C-alpha cells in the first residue's frame, strides 16, 4: 500500500466521528504505532483539521464539519469503467457478472463527469485504441450530443464524413465499436472505433426514444453484423466440437438438442448468413449444415474457392 493510500484510509477512519489512538489506527491498518503517528502528522501538516486529546482516553479526531468527499471520477476513469462493464456484460455466464456489473453501475452513477461545452475534436493518430475518440464518444453518449466523424469505409475504400447519434460503446469479437444512428444512411449502425480517423463533438443534442435498440437489433444477429433476410439455421456438430459449441451462448435464441455419439443439433434464427458461414467453416468436418439450403450453397462455394488455392 502506498503512502497516499494510508493517508486516505486514516482520513476515512477518523470520519467515523470516533476518537482513535495512533495505536488503534496502526492496528486497523497493519502498521506500527510510530508509522501511524507519522501519517497523522503528515495530514496535520497538510492543514487537515485533525485534533488531539491527551490522557488515557485521548486520541485523534477530525474537527466537526470537516468531511472528505469522494474524489470525482475523471473522464478517462469513467471510460475505463464502462469498458470493463461492457466486457462483463459480454461474459454473462460468470457467477460474479451481475454483482460486478451492478457495482460498476453504482460507481458510474455516483461519479461526476467534467462537463465540456462547445465543440471538441479528436484524431486517431496511432494503431492502438484511440483513447481520445473513446473519451469523446463517451461524453457524447452521456450528454446525448451528436458527433461528426471521418470514417474509413472498407467496402468503399474511402473516407466518408458522417453525422452520428452515439448510443453505446460496444466490445465484441475482441474489438471496440460505437453503436449509433447514422444520419447519412438513416439507420442504426456499428462503427469500428479504429476506423474513425477524426471525431468532433457537436453542440447539437439528439433524443433517443428506445434504450433497448441495440438489444433488439442484435437479437438475431450472429456476431456483430446482421442482414436483411431471416433464416432458421440447423447444424449438426460432432464430438468434440459439440462440447465447444455448448460452452457459450452464441446468440440469445439458440437451442441445443443432444444426439447420439455425443453430437448435438444446434438451431437458431439469424438475420444474414455471412457471419454464421465463417463460424461453421472453422469447425471443418465436425459441422454439418442441415438447413437452410442457402447456407449450404454458400459453404460449397467457399470450399470450392479454397480448393482452388491448394
């Protein structure tokens, strides 16, 4: 424990209103009486109003009316906590996930974020997670303010300037995204944070009428990206792939039926086939698509192109 941590802990002990001796404080913190007295003197030299009473019933106490408020969270600390909460939400199967998520929500609710007026800009200058853009996005989400971003589109291979209304920062498939309404496309989209080249926080506010929009949008998306056509998918997984598949919730509506020889039938409803096709291919001959026929055709096509390479 650092010296600063000891000083804070002594302050919190004295805030109880009790008169505590240096010996009692030392025992609480696991330090010597001499060190406890040294920390108390350091606080007193820092103009903290610690009073002392001599005698057998004496000790130290804080002057009436003095209270050490909980330090406000910085913007970066708030972003870090939200990122950790996002990771906890992804791994819901952990038995501490609910308690940890609730605790972080309480900290964020109590935290005081520094308000910034006007327009603020950030640039993605390196290959790491662009902290400025993450912080700016979180501020936009908190204050429900629009952003203007310069986005590197992979499909169009060019930079596009877009105005977005950011709803959430999402961690999925080992990458960070902003889930937002795009005014250019007039639709809710996911924006890969590393492909945001520039971002500007605008003074214009937006109204979000559906707090569950992301959950609803992604309820039938296998992975991150959803298509426009809905399919019922059934796949037979042989052992040991059957064990690996059962270990996770890949999509909320999935159903698993046990079969002979430790195999399973995996069924789900999805919008779009691109992501689930890649998922099936990773299991090789341990995965057999039963339906739909469109997914079978896609896999045949991919396998044919792969054969041409070898």
